[in-house]
């Protein structure tokens, strides 16, 4: 079979196992953590260094992406409100590169299996007989709030945490997120990719009975050098987002633990700038700290 013939059948399920032939590469689904390169696992760093090709999105952050030689990087990222790469293309490309004998790293922000579409990709690889490895990463759902001084659980306040995507598959007939049930849990809610739809789900939670005074925090670019944090309540956080101009990637933390930052930030090192204070300083013409 020619290379063209192989590419033509990439999206179809293989009748046999591609590993029966010689020279098939391995795909490594690697979690890069929340963005600080020092939070890469040792295994992730080694595989990135050894890879022939690294398919990445934007979430690993500029410092980590800057460590990878440009000639072996391929951007298959998805940007909110901008250009995006169809998931079908990424699936196809992974199979194509492996069949060319390449050692491939599919680099993802956080952990590959926490809203990272890793499950879809390993199923596609398996269907096409491509050997793969999963390398877990530090999930931003926990590390992001933690870096801002916000524990997702705290025995004085909460004993459960729910992780929710704020950006579901747009082809779904209806949302799979039951905001009524989440409001009733009394635990921490961590919403990933939820900046744009913040007004929708905060309204859903209030309508479901959650107190409007519930603390909320938005953490933009968690662990990155330009990390910023805006805090408020369920009633005020949309205005806080707009005033501070919080943009993706950002994490929303809803619950009593979100107020922890204000109690500890005086002593917190590397916890990011106070986005609302920055916004107020800019509006007053005095300039920010940076």
C-alpha cells in the first residue's frame, strides 16, 4: 500500500492491526499541566524532547511551547471565538504520522482526560490499530485554583468538588450539565472553559437556589507569568469579569473556598495579580504594577 493509500483510509476503521506491520510509530497523549514548565512531569519532558512531532493546542502556554523546536511543532489548537482545528483533522493526523513511523506527542494542557478530548483520541487510535501511551498531567482544575490560594476542598467549608465544562459540544441537542443538581450539592464547583458563558450558568445556579452571596473566583492563565485573579460573588462576578477584562483560558471556582484567597493572598507567593485592582488602577490613570 502506498503512502497515499494509507492516508486515504486513515479515517476508516482498520480490518487488521496496524502494529502488524513494521515501522509504525507510537502516539503519546501527554498532559502538560497548567502551564508552568516546572510543573511538567519528568516523563512528559522526556517524551517531548524525544518526539519526532508534537501536536499541540494553546493551553500548554508560551513557555512550554517555546521549549519545543519550531520544526517539530504542529498547532492543532482550538481558540474561543477564533480559528480552530476540527477534532476529526487531529484524529486523522495522529494516525497518519504514526503510520509514517513517527514518534508523536499529542500535547494537551492540564491532563489529557479532564475535558481534553483524550478519550476520543485514544478510541480513534485503537480503532486504527495505532499503539499509544497516556501520560497524565497535573490538571488545571485543581492546580489553577491552588496556585491562586484557593483549595478546592477544605474540611471547615466543603467536602466535595465537581468539575464542569463551560464549553460543551455545540452539536448536542441539550446540555448534559444539571445545574439544579450541582447547586444542591453544597460543594465546590470548578468550571473549565467557562468565561464566555459565565452569565448563563451563574443565572442557572441562582435560579436553582444558590445564594447570590456565594464567593466566586476567576483565575486567568493559571501558573503562567501573567496570571490574574478576579473575585466576587455569584451576583457580582459577571461585572467583575467585565471590569477586569478576564479572557480565556480561565477557571471559575464557585463556593465558600473561593473566599480563601482574600484571607491568604498577603503571604501567597506566585499567586498572580489582582485583576480588579489592576483595572481600577488603569481606570484611575495611575498604571498597574506591571
